[in-house]
């Protein structure tokens, strides 16, 4: 199974609301993987690897994101850099050699981090857009007219009459 290692920066609301919190001086922005299976794979790693990711600013939950694979929000660039620098510093300090990684593949994660690109959050605005009246699509299909219905009924009657006559000629009667 190939995991997708895209992650988004989310703001933790409960830390943001608590004005007297000692953790408020730390950034409340956290990184969450977009896909549940990737978050599950990280939760299944050894406690040391989970600690490395959590101390760097990753959550073990996933987020529901609409961004395409390989892209991240351009407004998250600074927070993303901060979290990734902390992650790499934790890896250098604590080391991951010999730790159980399970399905979580560090090489694929690093490749994804290197190749991910910021996506512009602005959507093109189309002002005063109106549909083209030449290509009007009806909301309901047109109903058959009365002569059309009569024609269909007569056609079915002729076919039924022909089938009955054929059966009568062969000696089978209904």
C-alpha cells in the first residue's frame, strides 16, 4: 500500500482561546496529514518516532483537505518551514535508527516534502457571469405530443396483431 504524505497546517482552537496558557508562546499551528491511513501509519510507529513528530509540531490526527496531492497552501509556508526544521532537528538529536516504522516510509515522506509546491489560494473571480442563452438546457424533457402518443399506440397494436396472426397460422393460439 502506498501512503500519501501530504500534510496541512491547522490551527488548534483550544490553545488559541486560552489567553493565559503557558503554551501560547509556542505557535498553535500544527501539521496534520491529509489522509487517515498516513496518520494511522504514524500512530503505529514506535513511541520514539511519534515523540519526534509530535515535538516538532505534528498531530497524530488527519485533516480533511481539498488541496491536490503535491501542493500546500501558500499562506502556510512559514509555519511549514518551522515545523519541518524542528522535525529534522529532532531526528538529528534523537535519531531514528533501529526504530520501528511500520508502513510509514521516511524516504517517501522526505521525497514528498522536497517536491511539494505552494498553491495560490486565490480563485479567479468571474464577475457578472450569466449563462449563454443560445445553449439553453431544459429543466425537464419535453413531453410527447398527442399525435406522437397515438402513433406509438397504433404501432404497438399493429405489432401485437401481426404476432397473433403469426401464431394463429402456426397453430398455436393464446
